[in-house]
C-alpha cells in the first residue's frame, strides 16, 4: 500500500481487509450463476456462428 500523508496505517489496513471481504463475498454469492452464464454464452455463440 502506498503511504499517504495524514492516513492511519491501521485504519487503511482495516478498510482494505473489509473491501477484500466484500469482494470475496460477492464472488461467493455469484458462483451459483456460473453454469447459467456458461450455458447462455454457449447458446449465444452457437446461434451467431452456426
């Protein structure tokens, strides 16, 4: 992490961990949609390129 004047190192680490946790949670919630997305992309590609 870049050191910026006037920023608390502990608070910036805490914010970084919270942001990483939110991103990881969103990825975890989106995992069940992957087979649906793959099928949609496959059907779309098959219809475009017969």
